[in-house]
């Protein structure tokens, strides 16, 4: 499994790993890297089927996406990390918290839920993308990801993210839809012993503040920060997201 990754920051500082959302790539974390690179050694990677990482035929599972993280850490000889994932990346973060706590220092689960969406919704989207490509999904992405005010205020940033989605691998995207269709982490949340920061967007229609509050009640060492943002809160509420990360990880 060939994984594309990038390392920034200061040698000898604590490792911090970032995991992208569905249909994006490691560049979504650029603002966080710039903000945190003096305090951490940062590794960010493209989830399988995204960006420069390998597209694997067939359906993926959340366990495979989690094992990809562990394999990358092993290949880089990294024993433990702070791990931050958003949306699908947040589902991977939860999986790691349940199944690989020995590899984690602290955990950040942003704009995510134990079950994102519905199984049928993800299966339908996977079928659509396999049949017709990513254009239809890309056409509606801005409204799923950001508030109307942000879309109006930052049209070039939004257009760049949508272009990344549109130019991605339909097979890679669909395989991760399959993983999300089958993923339900509710039963494992109480087993997450890693100190956990939950980040929610107050205008997020996909993974809501209510989802984050329910997770906070289940994860023993969890705290919640709510930002004025929709789904991709690290970009829409960049400054607040960065402050929350630094305060939690310091």
C-alpha cells in the first residue's frame, strides 16, 4: 500500500499527524501546519484513494484505513503521535482510539460522528461515483462543506477544494464511501482512554453539535470545542481551530 505523505516542523518535537476528510487531500491542513510547525514534528498523509496515495480496487473498510495509519507510522519509525482527523479522518481517529491507544498521545476528532450519514446514502453515493464520476458530488460539495457566508467571502479557497475533489479518483472516493457505509463506532467509544478533543461546527449539517455532545458523554477523557463553522471547520474557522489544537496539545 503506497501512501503519500509530507513531513514538516521541528525534529525532536512531539509528532502530530493529520488525516484528511473524504474528497480532500493533505493540503487541507496547510494553515494548521503553518501555525504549529515550530512546536511539533508534523506528518500529514493522503488517505488511500486520495491525493497521491494508492487507489486500491474494491471496497475499503474503516479497519483498513486505520491499519494504513499504523503501517505508515511503522514505516517512519514513529512510536506514538498526537492524531487529528476531520470527518472521515475523525472516524479513523476514533478507530485508532479504540484499537491502537498504545500509538497515541492525544486524539483530536473534528466534525465527525460514530456513524456519519446512513449506510444507504453512502452506498448510493459510491454507486453514483463509480457509474458517473465525481462531477455531481463536486457540484454540491461547497454547500456541504461551508456556510454561505464563507463561500461568498473566500470563493478562491472554496473553488480550490472543490477542484481537488473533482480531480480525484472516483474509485478511491467510492471505496471510502463503502468504508463509511459500514462504519459504526458507537459500541467502542467508552473504551477510548486517550485524552480526546472533540471539535464541532455550529452550522455543520453533516456531523452536528449534537453528535459531538453524544460522543463527549461516551468518551471518558473527552472535551468539546464548538466553532462558528460548517463541516470543514479547520478551514472555515481556521484561527479558532488552531487555538483549540495548540491549547489541547500543549
